């Protein structure tokens, strides 16, 4: 191998490495955020359903849902500011009824390594949970 060919192969290796590694790092960052947000949303929906099913009134259930969802997102390191939470109970929290919780959070797709998120398109991650209200629990 000649000395001038060694320099050319080094430059080619660096360029090809950058072209391949930068998109890979970007994709891994986005996938990590998607996975973290999915875990946070499912945990928030599950815990919110449990708390809403235990609540004595609709206002207590609403407060409990908001508190638990915020805590679940905080525990997973996800910003809960843009999250959307909906809950409903077709039976009005009556014994044996069901509570449905839907939690959605946007995940920014445009990210730059070492720079963080850039304003742009988002992918919405949603979680849905149905909780059954205990048919034998008495309410005060």
C-alpha cells in the first residue's frame, strides 16, 4: 500500500463512518424517547385507572387521575406538560362498573445529538386502560 492511498482510505472511512453513525445515533435517541414515553403512558393509565376506581366521587377521581398521571410521568423522566388525559365511567363510579383512562403524550421526532430536541413534528404515544370498580366495596 502506498502512503498516499493510506490517507485516502482514512478519509473515506471517516466520511462513511459519519454518514452511517450520525443517523444511527439519531434513531437510537428517538427510539429511546418513544420507549420511555410508552412506558410512562402505560404506567400512568394503569395507576390512574386504579385510583379512579377507588375514588368516592367524580371530583375525587379527577383529582386523583391528574395527580397520579403527573407523578408517573415525573418518575419516568417525561414532561407531562403536553400530555392529554381523558377518563370516563359509564356507570358513574357505581359498584361493578368500569373506568376507562386514555393517556396520550407527544414525542418530538427531530432531535440532534448533544443539542436536544428541536421544534418540529411529533409522534403521539397513547395508552388505554380499563379498570373495574370493586363490586363489593362500600362507598361512604
